[in-house]
C-alpha cells in the first residue's frame, strides 16, 4: 500500500478542530446528518473514532499557503471551506446517483431520508462561503469568489455526468470535460486557495490552479482505473464496480471510442438491457483493456502528472513545497484506494 | 386585489437583465432547469412571457440601497443574489415537501427529475455568492457573509419545519422560530443588503435587518392565513390547502396551544390517520378560528408590522424611503395571494 505523504497525515489534526467548530454552528437536525456524513458520529449520533476520507483537499490548501511563503495555518479557513464543499458534493451526489453506500457505511440519505440529506448538503455549501469570508485579510473575498466559481464548474461536471446516463455516444473530449468539472475544479481551487487567501499575485495563483487542474484529472483517471481493476479489499467497493453500474468512466469511454473490434463488442455489452452477470463483467474489463482503454488511462494520468509539475516550474514556489506537491501527485496516482 | 406598491413594479425591469446574465453562466442542462423554475421558459425551453413571482426580495434590496443614500442600481448584485437564494430554496423545498405544483405549473423536479432539480438548486445557491462577490467596493464581502449567515438560518428553519412532520406537540415559540428562519432570515438580509453593499454603518444595517425580520414573520403569518382562508382564484392553491396537507402553520399551532375545547377537537382531527374529507376540512378551519388561531395570527401580523416600523424610526432612513418600506409592509400583510 502506498504511504500517504507526510503533509497529508498532519492535516487532519490541524483542520479537524476548525472543521468541527464550523459544522457546530448548524442547527441540531442538520448537524446530526452532517456529523454522520463526515464520519464523526454513527446513525444514533454517538461519536466515532475512525476518521473519514483522505483529507486530500485540506492538505493541498495548507500546502498552497506555503507556496506563497505564508504559514500553513493561515490557510485553515480555505482548508475547511474546500472540505465542506467536497462533503456537500458527495452528500448530494449519493442522492442523485442513488448510491446507498459511502465509505463502507450507509449513505446519509439512506439513514436520514432524502429531504434531510438535501438540506444538510445545502448547509455545508453555504457554510463553506461563510467560513471563508470570516478569514482575516483582503484575500478572503477573492478566495470565496474562486470557490464559488469552482463550485459552478463542479456542478457543470456533475450535470454533464447525469446527462451521460441517457445518452449512447459520448466522446472522450466530453468525458474529459466532465472530469475537469466534477473532480478537477475543486482540486484546482484547493491547490491555490491558501495562496489566494495570502494575497498572492495572479501568476502564482494561476500556476497553482493549473497544477491542481491537471492533478484533478489524473486523480479521476486513477479513480476510474481502481473502479475497474481495484482490489475490493482496499477500495471497499465490489470488484469491477464501475462496470457493474455501467459507468461511462474515462477508460471505458476511451475504449468505446478506439474504433477497434473490442470497442464494438464492449458497446454491445454496455447496451444490453439486463444487468450484467459476473462473466459479462469480466469480459467487459477484458474488452476495455484490449481496446486500449486501460493503457490510455495510465499514460494519460502520467502525462497529467507531468503537466501538473510543469505548471509549478518557474512559478516561484519554494523547492520543498514543490517537492511536497509532487509527492501528493505521486500518491494520488499510485494509491490503491 | 391589493395594488403592488410602485417600487415593486419597477423592480423586475431593473433586476431581470442582471438575473438573466447571472443564470446564463450555468451549463446548458442546469440552465434549462433554472430558466424553467424562474418562469422564463416552458418545459421544452421555449421562452415564456408571464413573469414569475412577486420580486419582493429584489425590491427590498434596491430600497435598502436608497436607505443608505445610495442609488438603487448600486444594490443590483444584492437584488440578484437574494432572488437566486430564494429561487434555490423554493426549488429544493418542492423536492423535500414532495410538492408537484409551483405557481400553477408542475414543479421543476416533477418535470426534470430530482437529480437535475437538486443540482440546479445547488447551482443557484453558489451563483448567489459568486454574483455578490463581483460587486465593486469593500461592501461586497460583508454582504456575501451576511447572505451566507441568512442562508444558514433559512436552512435551520426548513430543518425545524421538516422535524414538525414527525412530531405531535409543537409550541408556538418553536413555530415562530421556524418562521423566523425559513421566511424572515432572507427577507431581513434583503432589507439590508443594499445598505451593506454601500458600506453603511452597522447601526443602520441592523435597523434594516430588524425591519426585515419582523416583516418576514408578518409575511409568513399572512401566508398562513391565505393558506386556510385565501381565495383559490387568487392564491392558485386549492381551498383550505394548508389544512389539507395538515401543515403546522402559525394559526394552527396557535389554535392547538390555546387550551380551549376547540383546540382539543382540532388536535383530534389533525391526528386522524386517513386523509381529511371536505367536511373535516371545513370543520378544521372553523376550529382554528374558534380556538382563536385566526384572530391571533391577524393581530400578531399587525404587531409585527408595527414593530418593523419602529426599527426604522430614528435609524436615519430618509422619509420617502421609510414610507416605501412601510408601503411594502402594508402590501405584504394585505395581499390576497
């Protein structure tokens, strides 16, 4: 199993208190749903020890303050805001996608019902803006604006993803554009928000955003590879889970657009009305591989990581910080869950 | 029918262009749902002429700029932001409450499905912050923060309202607190946002907020009275609609807590498992009246309007602006729809 880079293990501790203080402002009903979703409490509201999630976005936010020469703590409101926005999007995504399981537990909507889960997501989104605008200094309004724009792009990506469900032909370009919105927009914002809060020049902020945008697509490519070939024991999802739900993920769309005999066979499999059996799932995975979808996704993830690194070159990011950013990129693309 | 005060008929024209420009930033799928919900388009995306809603919140936002001695146009980003927030809350409320009809048309979720409607609501909420933070001047961050806090209170009110559905005993205080959140928080923000954008002193902003908070509860009391005794031809809802859905509205909760024989009879009617028949509905309305719920709601609305006016006295609001605010309060409590 890949080791989490140091900057990421420190983060939970730094961010946790601020995140809990922010969520603690919510009314008791909404708080209960949010605390469950964030992994702090079980369905009855009893505290849980196990931390939830990778805290990737807060880690990047703190690192981005250091990129501008500011102390990581100065980015705490940014770290909290991106994590709240991420939590909001997962909460609502689970409802929209009808996913009943999140991180080995029942999804919040499956426990508390859709109305309470919709409302809790709304509350987390509004809270993200509130927390960010309380940050001292003139950078907070600029950061809040950047987060609002990133949220708009995130929603556009999710909206495109929803539209895929009712369409037959999806181009690789559309699928990459979906990932750029749904996954990369918030990661790009996370990679720059600490610097923006510190009042960094536009050039540095843009370089950090560019890094995060590429990192985000690499992240999604890795997710999509794990969604087909990941080890169920590590991912916590059933084997071949993305094929099971006939997800139009990047390797699948690349395979479908490859113009090979395998792509035609895959299209035929995906178009069948009845739910796929185990034999069909194994066959679909083989066809994605045969049509070049797996190799393309791996190579594209590597290209994106390289391109991400190029954004940082010459942007004036201190070398140790740049090294940490690259370490996170390496972690993101080599993780097993 | 009560005449809409002049300041409100002018508003649509001023605000409409800015509102359309903001919503025009959304991706095409989300735009389609938002444009339908806002009354600009039919389900197929064809333009509609008929304007939707009363534009009450934008009218108050523009007026609040004038309260600070600023031109009404300076509050346009505020007017757009509060209308977007209002639109977001209605979109999500209809899903949560399972209401299939909104302003004589199918609700957005009933046309486009829940996922698309959840997403469009999210987009409108994020857009509200984005638009506000683009306003020139230092007041924009303060205004965006006030709107985020108001949204948190709005959500707390809706959350309390949801909790009422599964409870037997609700106090009048809880019900007033629900209305203070769900309805009054955004109206209070609307009444002050233009002044806040202009950098008005805290005292003036607080007075305008206080006016709006009282106005908001008066608005809800009037809504609740119309929900029982409103003319279906004017309200567009079936007669006795709030009793039909056994809503725990303010007059009903006041009646249930009156300790009169009528309140016990009303509680018995509300507790019946089967849907109420027409005779039962008429009887419930009679009992709310008999238990003093109707008289209380009318008197409380008048008290709130008076209290609202007191907030403006001595706050330094120019007399013509104060007169217009009071005219809006009068309209709100004497409307028939």
